[in-house]
C-alpha cells in the first residue's frame, strides 16, 4: 500500500513535469517562428537596399532606414 502511494506520487510528479515541458516546447516553437519571420523580413529589406548598390546616396538612406528599423535601441558597447 505504501509503495503504491509512492508510485502514484511519482507518476503525478512526472505528469506535471511533462506538462510543463510541453508548455515550454510550445513557447520555444513560437519564439523560433517569430525569429525566422524576422530573419525573412530582414533578408527582404536588405535585398531592397542592395538594389541601390550603384546609387551611393540612396543606398546610404536605405541602409539608415534599415538600421533604425532593426536596431531600435542602437548598439551597446561591450566592456
């Protein structure tokens, strides 16, 4: 009887752990999808910038827009 009770507690703990891990998988998949979408957008925007490779002023303007879009807080200096 005591052994069965302990096994039931172990099963409950494992089921809870499994549920938590499944939720974490869902969160990580969502983050992965968001990151992949961001990368695709960046590639498309970068491709648009490259179209102005022969026009330095327009290229500079487009790259500045790209920088402001994808680096909203600027670059932090590393110590």
